[in-house]
């Protein structure tokens, strides 16, 4: 049984160019060291990670993943199966491929119904209905997306461009879901890639440190600089 990870990320190149890579790798390679030989490029494109091309490719890929998982493969006398266990990604890509509003929304997390009203709750937990927050369910995502689509039909394209009516409606539904997830059921396998979380933590620390350093530095020196 091979446990597989698949996901994408984009990187800016200069002012106007962005490239996105879709990769697949294997999680259970035992003693082997992870290297470029164990990561394979599914698709590379000169576009942003939330471009319609990438969304359509994701929908196509999900169908292929479902086909692969449903089959057994014989290699010699060995029966081989695959399971897609992990979708590592940053939250911007995930929000798009989950069919959600961006992370500026009132309910800003892809993983649970945390809102800007209760995000500072100490000792909060994610779990069942008795917990502080609950994970989004795929069935609820699809139901909310259908409700949003029905709501949009009340307005002209010009009115929809303003976005305020739609985002307010979604927020009032205790949701961040606008479209059905291009990732389908695999949205539940998504995890935040730890590199991004680490980078954000260091950025926050440096911002705090520079304020302290400037307060402790001679102000005349700072003015000269």
C-alpha cells in the first residue's frame, strides 16, 4: 500500500510572472531519504496557483485519483494499491481549491468554523458540537455552495462584481464556502505545509523584535539612518 501526497504551490518570478508546480510524492518510503527523485512533477504552468487552468486541472486530477484508488495493480506476484493520504499546501491555494472565500473573510480558516469574533478564545478546542469549533463537513460545503449559487441568481453580473452582498450572505450562513470544492472529498486530506507556518512565525517574531530594538536604540541615530 503506497500512501501518496499531492499538492501544488506557486512562486512569483519578477513583477508580472508566476509559475505553479503540481507535485506528487510518496509518504512511506521507509529508510530512503526524501529527494527530488521521490517527487514527481504532474504539471507545471506559467500562471498563478488560483488560475482557472489550475482549477480545471485539479478537477481532472481528482477524477484520476479516484480511479487509481479504486483499482488494484499486480506487479509480478505483488498486489499494489494506492491511497491519497495528504494534500500539503499553503492556505491561499487551499482556500481556492476548497471553493472558499479568501482568508480575509469573517470565517477565515479552511479547517474549522473559527471566526474573527472568537479567534482569541483561550483554551478553545476543535471537535464535536460541544467543542469551541467544529471542522467543516464536505456535505455542508456542497450544500452551502448550492445555496450561494441560488442566491447569486437574484443579482446582475454588475451587482455581483461588488461582492459585498455575496460575502455577507456567506458569512450569515456561518460559512466561508462559495463554490463546490475543486478538490472534492480530498479537501479533508489537506494540511498546511509547515514551511509556510514556520516562515510566518519567524516574520512575526522579527516584527516584534525590530520594534523593541528601535525603542532601545538612540533616537538620534535612528533619525540619521
